[in-house]
C-alpha cells in the first residue's frame, strides 16, 4: 500500500492542478516582505486550510494589539521604543516556547532588514532549529495597489516604497542563505495571478508528529 504524502497524512488535501508542494520542515519560518505584500493573507489561508494551527503564527502586529490595543499610539519616541521592546520580547518568548517543544512557528513581521532577521535566526540557533525563509517580493506597482486597497492609515505610500527598497537591497535569496536560512522560497502573488489560498497550497508543513515524540 503506498505511503501517504505528508500533507495528506496531516489531513491536508493537495490540489491536483499544482506541482507537488514544497515541504517546510519543523522549525522557524521567517516571513520577509514589505507591508501590504501579502504575508497576512497568506498565513490566514494557511490557517483556514488547516495547514498550520493558528498558534503557530506569531505576529508582531497582533501582539501589539493584544498588549496596547489596535488604535493605541505611544505618546513620544521613548514610549514607542519601550512598547516595541515589550512587543518583541513577547514575540521572542512565544517563538522560543514553540521551538523548544519541537513545533514549527511562523514569524510574521516585515523582517526586511538584516538586523531583524539576525535576532530571529539567533533564537533558532539556540534551539538547533532550521530556518526557512518565505519571501514576499511583489513589484512596487502591485505593492502600492495592494496598500491602497487595504486602506492602511499607519503608513504612507512613501513608507511602502522605502520598505520595498530595503527589501530589494538587503533581502535577496543569496543574502538570506548567507545569514543562516536553510532554504529560501518566493511566495507567488498578484503578479503571477495567484491567490493567497493558491499560494498556501504550494507549501506543505512538516508531518504531524506522533504523540510522545
């Protein structure tokens, strides 16, 4: 009797019209991409398709909302720095807890700078967990269109362009591998006429672990 594929073993049917999905091992998955590049829609599709559990996604934006409220704005730069420090300490705590338990975790934030990724990769190295990077790199026109459609008020179009420039300069696949990523994969999007659900279907996450392992 043929062995079940990892995605089917975990109860994730694989669309027949796509190539075999890329297998992501248990470990740290770092999303890298500017705001409005599709990261949140992608992870939402992963959860909705039951490819990952909701707790596997650790989002700095969600932690900010949990700790300070969705519309809270720090009064000054010192307060903003203190808030950021608390947010990323909590993010790191959640990431370490999952990795220490032998479970995958997805770090959802922009992570376009080497400094942001260095902090995450250091956590994975402490626990001997592999790092997989998923890149979200739409062209600037698509990025700005997605930004306009989402009606974000916390960022300007100039901010989006600046993030895209940093992504282009500091988050190429070779650079990411040199920093310690075991694998780097580009996530398709609007430019390839791929929906978030279709993009999610192109990946399968590590097989379910038997109890007690």
